[in-house]
C-alpha cells in the first residue's frame, strides 16, 4: 500500500489526473462493506493534503463503523454532464483510523491552510493507504476510451477501449 505522496512519486501524470478529477467535484462517492457483506455507497468529501488522502466526518457515521470492521474502501470522483465529460477517477485501498489528537489537529491545520474548512468539535478521521488508482478518459481524437491504471508495486498501464 502507498500513501498519496508515494502514488504521486510513482505515477506523477496519473496522480495529477486523479487529483484533478477528485477536485472537480466537492462530493465524491465512497463504497464500504456492511457487516453482512453487502455494499454501502455514500457521498463524502475527500481532502488530499500533506501527502495523504483523507476521509473525515461526523462521529457515529455508519460508513466509519464499516471501515473499522473491514478497512477496504473505494472512492469514485463523480462524473461531469455528458457533453462536458472529462473522465472519471477511482482509487481503492485500506482506511486507517487516526485517533490521536495530534493527527486531527495536523489534519485540521493542513486543510485550513489550503483554504478548506473543518468544523470545530469532534470528528472521525481516516487516512487511505492506496492499492490502486485509475482514470477513464477519452482519447484526444475522442473516438475511444483510455483506461489508465496504477497498482502499488506493479506500476501504470493504459488500456484502449474501442
């Protein structure tokens, strides 16, 4: 597994595309696994700061209970309207809960220094260690899809879909 910073170092162009797609929409979609094994999909904000990709939110959230039980998580960027579509990005990995006050304060400071908001008070916080990332996009000719994929320890591949 890799931190966001390690992913950026291993695959700079793909990491830049994933970041651009993640930052194009405030709310992304994340998938976790419920206790019975069925999927849970929910909206979330995903700040990338300080070389890490984070999930945070109000205490008592069901998605965070899912992550404590089974840390596997997938996050999707969201899509633009078809006429403006610039691609979709996805990452997958394992969520690591950060429970120390120092971790929460460092996160709060990093987000605020970047112009973001973290409300005062208690919140839950996870870092996502990445196992894979991908971007689906149109070719320059706009006549076929390109699927760029990075896997930790494997590297980056591009597949054309016609």
